[in-house]
């Protein structure tokens, strides 16, 4: 769904598309805020699955495209890092707040905050500057007045033509070697990250008898370190190293912290590995910035949506691979004694992303070269 959402935002504007997932996200939370009985939980579960098909990752994808519309080339990596840092800060605040809220209050506060963010976005967020050139609103004036536009059927056909096909995605990959390399890096990086999250809790519980509070402490340490790094360090380091080298640095530390988890000989090693978040959080903002510079202004949504789609595919594939592997090596049926073997394999996946990032070379941004194509496509 992410390439479709991103492509539609190129045509209809970021704010209009952002309103959809931000509104749909409120509904499942409101159900549990009202009641947490079995029937309401099943209703939440069904609606969560349905809304996640459109909402999961779409807010982040559209936010990145919005930032790309409004930020000059030289500042994109830093601003993407700040955006990710704000997300990390929100994650830390949410995790800490659950320590002081009851179960009922947790869902009520979550629903209230989701509603507040949607209202704030609707009222105060200015539309993306790319919308100055948009000529096709989602709801036209003719529809509001009940007047049938004779060209409406033609516009609907044109809308379906703008939906990305497999050929469009392949053409996007072939448009730039750097873009193709960034897509490979994104896949293996997400494969490793989700594999770690799917396996780490079971591994730490079996290896060091971690409970949910200790695991939450690890999440807070990671979130705080990531927030500090993205908000303070990244804007300083991007001009010094460049986003390609900073991407490699982030992926190296990502791989290293996974290997540290896999060979941990004491519980404190896990806490030390979590501090590596100071550096491995560089990778995602750098990937997004590199991708943003490989496409024109009218393709930001499509490009960010494509990378998000690759990440979503990795999110599905990773637990299918690494969860059974974790269960095998934590059981008595393990072919050899190495409880952290699955996490070591996750580290190898991250190493593939790191090696691929070393092959990426800084090239001149081509977004400015494609500005003329936007007007041609709109015509």
C-alpha cells in the first residue's frame, strides 16, 4: 500500500492523504478506550488489521515526503534525522507514561492524543508547497454542488493510470544506481531490525531471565540514546561526513550491537549494546535523504512510498525466518549450543546492508534535473 499512498500524495497533496491514516488510527484506540472486554478486543483486533493495511507506516512515509517538499537539498539528512528524533522522543514518553497509567487510562490517553494530533494537523499544518501546482483535488467542487462533470469519468481513468504498477516500480529502481543500492540497504536493514525485535525478548528471557520491566528499560535506553543522537549529533555530523558515510557508520554500529547481543555473557552487556543506538539510528534518516535526492519534486511520495513498501515486506518476512530459528536454538533440540545464534544471523543480515552501503558513492542530486518532468507529467 505504501507506493500507492505515496503516489497519490504526489497527485493530491500530502495533507489530504495524511488526514486519512491519522483519522483511521483513532478508531481502534477508541474501542479499547471505551471497553476492554473480549468482544471489544476482537473488534479492536479486526479493525486494527484492516486499518493497518493503509495506516501502518503511511504517516511516516507521507511526513518524509512533506519534509522533502519543504527542505533544501543540503539540509534534508539533518531534518530527516530531527523528524526521526522527535518520533524517538515520543516513543520514550509513551513508554514511560505506561509506568504511571492504568490499563484503562493508557488507551484513553492514546485515543485522545491520536485525536489531538489529527485535529492539530488539520488546522495548523500548512499544505505542502508541491500543492501549488496541483490541479486535481480529491473532492471537486462539482461533487459538492451535486453537478456532474462531463470529464469526471476521464479523471477517474487518469487516477487509475497514476496508481503505481510493477513496471513503474522497476523503472524507479532502474532510474538510478544509487536508488537501487538504497533499496537493497533498506531491505536488509529492516530485515535485521525486525528480526532483532522479534527475537530479542525471548532470547533475553531465556538467557538472563529478563522480565517485561527490564525489557522496557532497554527500550527506554535505546529511545533516549536515539533521541539525543538524532536531535543533537546528526545535524553536526552530516556536514562533516556526508550522508553516505554516516549511513555506513550507522549500519556498522547496528551490526555490532546485534553481535554483542548474540554473544552476551552477562546481563549488563545487553544494556551496553543498547547504548549503541547513539550511532545506529543514523541509518534510516540517511537512507531517506539519499532516496529523496534521486527523484524529482513530483516523485517524492512515490519514492518514499516505495522504500516504505520494501521495509514493510521485510517486516513480514523477517519474523517468518528468525522467530522459528530463535525457538529452535533456545530449545533442547538445538543442533549445537548457541542461544544467540538467531541474533547472530540477524547481525549478518545487517552486515549485508553495511557492505552494500560501502559501495554507494556520493553523486550530484538529480532532483533539480527532474523539475521539468513534473510539468510534463501533470500535462
